[in-house]
C-alpha cells in the first residue's frame, strides 16, 4: 500500500466547485472539494448515486455536459493546472497522460466501429505513429488486458463481445498511451460478481506492472476493500471523510461512512436479519440545508451542525485520517 506524501503528489485538487444552470437558477453540485492522488497510489472515491463522484472527475478533464461548469478551484496534475488549460492542451492530456474508463462499455464504445479502429485512434493522435505500428500496439494492449486471440478481436464490433470483454477493451483504450493516471468510473457496475473480481484483479496487476496511479469511482465499499490504498467519501458534493483504506474500515469516523459500512451485508448475519440503511434521502442540488449537508439524516446531529458547515480536519494529531464532523472534532478535543 502507498503512503500519502505531499512531495509525491500527481493530482492535487483544491476548492473545486461545479455549478449547474437549472430551471430555478444556478445550483452548486460539487462544493469546494479537496482531494489528491499520489504517484503509484490507488484512490477510491465512494458515495451514493448523485453525490458528485463522476462529475468531479469529468470536470477535471473538461468533459462536463452543457449547463454544467467549473466555477472555482484548482486542479494541478503533474505540476500543471488543468483548469487553466486550453481545450487543445486538455485534449493532449486526455487519453495521453490521463486514461478514462467509463461506466457502461456498451454505450461508451462506438457500435459501428471495429474494436481495432477504436484502439488505434488514440495511438495515432497521441503517439504520432503509423497505422501499422498502432495496430500492432492495439493487439498488444488486448493481450495485456487478458483478451484471447487479440489479432482476431481487433476486427470485432462491440456487440460481438461479452460485457466482461467490452470492459477489458475500455481498459485497454484507457491504457493505450501509458497514462500516468487511470480514472475508472464504476467499471464493474453492469457485470456479474465473477467478472467484477476479474476486472479488479486486472487493474491491480496493471497498476503494479505499469507503475500508474488509479482513481476508482464506485458506490460499493465492499468491492474496493482490497483494491485501493486510500478512500475519499463524498456526500452531497462535499468530502466528508478521507482515510487510508484499512483505517477507514476499522475506525470509520463520519456518521455517513459508518452508515455506508453498516449497510454492507455480512456472511455472519442471520438469514432473517434486516439490512441496515441510512434514513432519509440526499438533498437535491440547490436545496442543500444550511450547515452540514448530512445533518437532516444524522443520528449525532447537534445544533451547530444545522447552522455551520464543518471543516475536513484530522481526527487526531498523529494520523492522516480526516473527517468533516463536529461530533468527531469534539471527541478529538476531549482526548
């Protein structure tokens, strides 16, 4: 497992704010997020659907849809600020230094283009190599991600491959130009558990083999337990907890993280046992309550939680574990 180090930072995001122009006016959907990824580190970004996981990463790459825009913050990648880059400069980073694996390979892959053509395109654009060399490299990439008969598969269309193979093709496209950072946006959501395990093992092996960093976006805390080095928990567009993975599972501090972990079914549970859940629903964009956004659902909420937004602070002086919670801060001050 990697150890966080400010001197070894590949991606450093500070105060990232994203806004949507809705029917009722502008609404903040990602609110002053701070996060970082070290070189060679795998970061898990978790939270319920709609918490801003995917939007945060898409905003870094300039891939936001219309009516959604970045309104503040910095995102330094390998010493360069992504937010001040021109569209042309960002295109060189996307697919080159940063690879992206999208959620659904059936909709992300072009259905009327052969797999080989979709792999060759970024190689020619970023590597400036001939089509023959690009095709040879494309076959090597399919072999790298465990697809049998790669030369023949280059001529296949996406619908001719299984879901697991399509996802491996997406990973191959993301790895095409030897990126420094691979962003995987819920890459196993539509796959059965056996294929999920294969994809997780594949990414772990490739990270070691290629020496890259990985951001794994998911709502499944159980899936990433043995995959990531550190976890960032998002709620309503804010970071509520950031901790090394072992520390987070052993000692979750934020009530939201505790609720997420408690909702994971356990083999030791009785067959008749009810699944734990977090009461209520996340706030809609533009309708966040004052104070802590989790306060209306939090069993530990105090008066201050309903009026003041807690800062993301270390849970103790001797750890990198951070949480944005007044109850945690009271425990730290009393220790």
